[in-house]
C-alpha cells in the first residue's frame, strides 16, 4: 500500500512538471493591482507583479487589515501559461496557483481562480493593470 501511494505521488508530480510551459508574451511585463475584502474579509491588498522572460516572476505586495496592521512581502517564483490557463509557482511555499485569464484590449489581464494554495477555488477574481514603461 505504501508503495502504491508513493508511485501515485510520483505520477502526480511528474504530470505537473511535465506540463508544457508556454509564456504568453502579452502577459510579460510589470502590473499593479489591488483588492479589498475578496479573499479575507477586512483585508486590503496592493501588489506589483512582474512576469519576466523564461518564466521568472517577482511579486511584491502589501496587505492591510481593518486594524491597520501592515504585512509586506516580496516573493520570487515562476509563471507559465498552457491551454488558456495561467500558473504561478511561489518559491516561498512551493505551491502553484492556477487561473483562467483574459488579456484585455488595453493590455490589462483579468484572472479567475481555479486552484489557490493547493485548494480548488473558483471564487477569486482580480485584474492586473499594465504598468506602462516610459
């Protein structure tokens, strides 16, 4: 039984890493965004997300709760696209989030969650606003 479990884990891991990684060029660059009370009631989040070539990513965000407590964090990771979905691997916890996405006419990107923090979740939506370079 233990061997069967280990083989299953290996197959699942192989399936995830074997997934073809594409990089939608329309998604590359730096974006900003914010949301209020969406994932956590009473929490406001502000972020800058940079999706670089070859799948490197940097996420800088600030979260403020209703008492005014501030959390700041910078995360490195990887990103890729495949079959209309966007994947974001966070190095800090080694979890891959999965979203459907749509690049809007102005270059902004609308996201709809599929899996977040290892859990199936299709309730979280947000828009990344393209930061224009000078």
